[in-house]
C-alpha cells in the first residue's frame, strides 16, 4: 500500500462466513450446527489512522454490522434500512468493551437434498449477554430440544446448563420466536427464490473445492 500511496486511505476488514468443526461435538466439516466452533468467526478491522491499535472488543457483534461500520469509517451515510449497527462508538475507548444485551441470532436450516454430504438437523440460536440458547427444531442424535450455554465462559458450547436455568431458557425462547415472526415479514416469496436445481457447472465447482463428492452428486 505504501508503494501505491494508499496506506493512509486504506481500510481492511478480515472476516469469515463460518468456522469449522474439528470433532468438538463429534463432527467435522461445517454448516451442520449453531455451536460456537461454527458461529464464532474472525472480525478484524485495520486502518492506518482512525482505529485504535491492538484493541479487543468483547461485545457480541454480527456480520450484519460490517457494512454500516465500514460506511461510517469511510465517512459515508448509512441507509436507514440497514439492520446492522455502526460499531465505531466501541472504538473510542482503549479499554475492552463488555458484552451488551443486544440479541444476536443465527440459524441452521434443515438441509435439503441438494447433494451436500452433511447436516440433517435444524436449529436456531440466540445470544443475549452471557447466555446462548440453541433451539433444535429437528433434533438429531439424541440432542435435546433446548441447549443453554454461558457464552462468555463456554464459547465452544461444551456444558449444557438448560436444566439449571429453565427461566432463562423460557425467556430466550420467546426472543427466538419473536425473531422468527419478524423475519417472516421480510421473507421473499417462494416464486422469487429461483430454481433450486443446481446446474452441472455448479456441481462440478462444488466438487472441486470439496463441498460435494461425486457419489452424492450422482
């Protein structure tokens, strides 16, 4: 960037769309659950000037916050319809920011017969403050309908404490239900979603990067 004279006007964002499973819950691959090893992803911002160096934010944020944050750091207007939050207020203090109570949602839809080799369950998850609730809509492998984890102390969701905190399960379950209702109001009509059948070119492309195997595709 220095050779091109762009260092002082460059903003870099390093993020990922998902994590990866390495047998934390008995599986490998990704896209199969809403556990921490898949939901917790890198979210790193760099700017020559305007961002504190080496600052760690512990507030729960979402990838939908990326666009409004980049617009703000670039001095551009954030459209009113944007659902994410501008995170720049979190960058004004040199102390780590603690988790807030803003809900953060994720979902793992029921896998359709599209050739992907893994993932037959369906679950929704919400994080509020220190708590994370997973609602297994289509349970699998003996997993209970509800799982509750202390998101701050147990980021990989290894100790289910739903039985000990039934009141929190009930509260967060209502939050998830309301989120689903709100999401349905903005859902696209089914006839605008396109053809669910994959072309041969799409199949070959997915095979080449390991997302499908030929026996499943055939």
